[in-house]
C-alpha cells in the first residue's frame, strides 16, 4: 500500500456557453476534502474498515439507520419491519431510485444479500445465519434465519443495497451463472441509491464523489457539491494543507500532538464516540504466546496509564478512555468504569514464572501499521514494558495492505498486532464475533487466531438469546473468560478525533444530540454544511 502525498485539488468550475451568447459567469462549487488510510474498498460486498464505511454510507443506502442522539434504529429504505419467529419482513419505500435510474425493488435486496453471502468477504459473517431472503412482492422482502439472532435488524446497517439490473449488465469474467458477481465493475463504480455518486475512484489515491440530484430524501444545498476522499496522506502533509486552507477534515489517525497543534492554529476538533477500542492482539498459535500464562504476563505488564497519557489531545479532548475489558464501557456486557485496567508488574512476573517458556529465550515480534504513527509509540512502550520481564522483542513496521494479507494465516501473523476495532452495528456481537469465534474467517480483526470452546459457546449464547438480560449475562461472562485467557491486551476504549477547517460544519460529530453512535456514520456528507465556495 503506497502512501500518497497529494497537493490540494484545484477549485472546480462549471461554465455553460451557447453559440453567439456571452459565457455565463462561472458557478463555483463547494468541495469537501478529507483523507483516510488506503485502501478505499468501493465494493460494498467487501467493505470492512473505516474508509470503506465512509464510501458505503454515502454511495449506498441500507434498510435502516441508527437513530441520531439516541439508541435504536429508524427506517430508511424500509418504511417498517416486523418479526415472526425466525422470519423478519421489511416493507420498502416506493419512491427510491438507484443512481442509474432503476427503481428500488425487493429483488435488489435479495440480490444484495445473496451476493454478500456468495462473496464471503467483508462483513458477510453477519449474514451466515440467514437461510434465505425472499421477495414477497415488489416492495416487501422477508429474511428467514436458520436460528434466532437477536441483533438481526441492527445487522441491516451493514447490508448496502446494490442495483441488481446494473450489476447483471456488468458481470465480469468468472465461472457459473453469476460469473464474478460484478466484482470488477463494483470495485470501480457505484451502484447504489446513495446521496453521492462516484465520479472517479483510485483505491490507493483518491475517490471523487458528487451530489446525487435525484436522491430520494434530497441533498441540502449547503452540503458539499463535490467530495474528494484522499488516501494515505502523511500527517505533516495534512497539517500543512489544513493550515493553508487546502484540506478540510483529517483522518482519525493523526498523532495527538499534531491534532493539538492544529487546534491551536484555529482548527476545530470533531469527535465520534463509536463503539470500539484499541486492541493489542497476541497470536495464540505461535510460541511463546500459545501459553496463556505468557499472554497474561504481557497483559499485566502493559502500562495502561501511560497509554492514556499518550492519546490525550487537549485537557478536554482525548482519543480514548480507560478500558475495563474486552467490551467498551457502556456496551451490553461491559464492566463499569470503576473496573479500569491497571498495570500489575508483580502479577506479570508471577504468570511468567508459570509459563512453560523461559523469559530469556523469548524474542517476540511487535508489529505496527505504517499509516498509524501512534502505533509505533505503543510498540516502543510495549518493548520497554516487556523488557522489564526479561523478554526481548523486535519492532516491525507494516503497511496496512500487507498486514491484512499476512494475518489471514496464523503462521504469517506477527506475535503482536495492533488494531482499532469497533462494533460495526453498535451491538457487541459485531465487535466480538469476528475477533474471537473459531468459525469466523481469519481477517485483520482476528490475528489472535483463537480457538476456545467456552468463548465460542458464549458468543453463540449472546447472539441467539433474544432476552436482553440473558444476553447481558452471556457477554459479561464472555468478557471475564477473555480476561482469563488473555488473547488480547485491551489498551483503551477509543474515541475518534479529527481536525477540521472552519469551512465545514459537521453536526453529527460536534453536537451529541445529532450523533449516530456508529463509527463512520458521522461522515454522511449530505448532513454536512460547507461555509463558503471554493
């Protein structure tokens, strides 16, 4: 994955001319410029990380949306929904058209589900429990589940609806009736109903989007006319561009001191309190971390207080808060804030004495993601912490694309990996299942490669029991079990912080009463306001 430092985009002008008629005045457009870590995956069936979510939430729509400033879900492409046992039925709006002009029908919903299941990538694991989807009529679709799944309606937040007719007209090479399921086409083109259309896409450099004039909810005039989502900008480049008024919103991955300096220069700080945390993953298949006692030693040796100091931006704004376990505070099954994790070096030494590997014989690899400079500091912190136990380590810098590729196989996964993960629907099932269930495919979320029967049992209990109190009990027990076997060091509960120019107003990330509580949803461009023309 290349890191691209791009200069600011030139202002865009639209000029109309007619023969023998003087040219009309140039019509300036508002252009929003922001950045994220590459790769920008445009195919909604493969989307899984933060950049992908930004693209998905703007180019595509889902049946439901999270409520703003409150818990729960609200209708979006669906007008209403109901449940009857393991069947969930959604009634669709009848005024929605895809960006191609094709009308939205129940067949498109069924196709979107079938496609995601067939690809088996991205967040497809959310739908492994769906036996089938059926179009009852043009505007009614029913999902039949194999077994009860408590957060099923919430999972609809991650089923972007694609234009079946358009995709079928653009099938690429492949075997069978569906060939490549339109992967080649959807990796470069949009096929959604969303408020923004894709005008160009380079997953390593930049995606350019424009307002969809025919969006079914309308797009306010104050919303940006054009959006340029850039990938892989260096922190120093972002700081310079924002200071010069040539960039509008940074990624969340800037070091705290850069965010602080930008705030001192007059930039605003936007925050998104989602449902995730910073996780230090330990490869449970690779010695010495295949011994739980060694993992517990590292977890207790980690300096949690130092980590919190490292992420402070200002006296009032921080990139996180103390963790209390695997589940972020406030989520179903979480421990209370009073149970925050603290360093216990004596306890760490006791666990190390019970480890079947001698400390002096250990040399573990600590990786960090090249596009997230803060992770290098955590790698250095861990190296120092572990050295106090007599454990040697080496630090390895890895670009995100290489990391995501390597961790698919346990033998290629480093001893220590660092990730930021979140509950993609706001429910703990979508935070923990992809990380810890032994049946889930190996992805960047699960470099522990954990296989534990009790963890699997509790994960199933949490997702299949429809009683909320029983679910909370299961997740609390799961939290305890994960702390007991320590596949992960739970660094801190995360809050995303972004530096932004004063050209843009983002109510969903500055006004708690309008916050979505779902990572990435704050970047719904149709809800932003540009303060001036370019």
